[in-house]
C-alpha cells in the first residue's frame, strides 16, 4: 500500500546552518509564550514549543535548563517589560491605561496570569510591592480611606477583564473586547474610575 510521498527535506541555507544563540533563544521564548498562553504551564509540551520555534527541543535544556527555566525566563522578561512603561512620575489613571493598552497589544501576558491562577502555577510568591501606591496615596491620588492592596487588585482586574472574560464584555457592553470602540470606551471609563478614587 502506497502512502503519500514524503517531501524531500529542504537543506538549510548556509546562513541558517550557523548557530545563532540569541536568535534561538528569542524564537524559543516567543514560541513558549504562545504555548503557555494557550495551554498553561502543565499543558504546554516541550516538543510543541520546539516545533513552533522550528528548533531542536534539546536547545530548551541547553539555554534554559528545561521547561521550568523557560517559564521563569518569560516571567523575568515580563517584569523587565513592565519597567519600560511603569513610570512613577505620570498620573495614576495614565499608568493604568498604559497597562490596559499593553494587555490589548499582547494579551498573552494576561492569559499566562489566568493559567497561573487557575492551576496554581506560581513560581514567585514574593508579595506585590505597593510602595508606589502608598506614595501616590500620600500625594492625594488615592483616597486615605482606601486600602492600596484593594486598589491594586481592582486595577489588575480592570486591566485583565477584557482578555480574561471577553464573553462578559460582549454581554455587558454589546461590543467585541478587541474592537477599537470598546478599547476607547473602556480606557475613558477606567480613567474616570481611577480619578474618582482620589481624595
């Protein structure tokens, strides 16, 4: 019985034969972010990550020490990315909107967080640093009778909701959560809500 003839394997071009560690790391991290966002830590398979990156799965061990190291590196990169736009000198409403825009531009970070919450995949139990919110409270951006921890949880939920609960956005607003109309309306309302929290 004859099957479908296999396609001949394409020989890599000379520039592809060269091992490029930075490129390989980047491809693996991008592929891992996609897999973890879709399936969570437990559901993501090393072979699927490697296949998505177009690389040998042994490179995950070589560069990251395995799946867990790859996951932790994504978390480290996420914190580094946040530092690029988390500016303590801008008003609180603008800061929250920056987080909202970042989540809309790449919802995989929110999806990763959802998986962590649903499955208990917590790699860092360090408490959240609330010092910036305490400072903002002292400067009047947050009312004195509000708990900064409660405010932080509210902000995380407000930024996460359009990605984590798109069905709720459709039901409540009658709009698609990734539509420009919804994003503009949610940004405007979120700004107003945050400003109302000031003393």
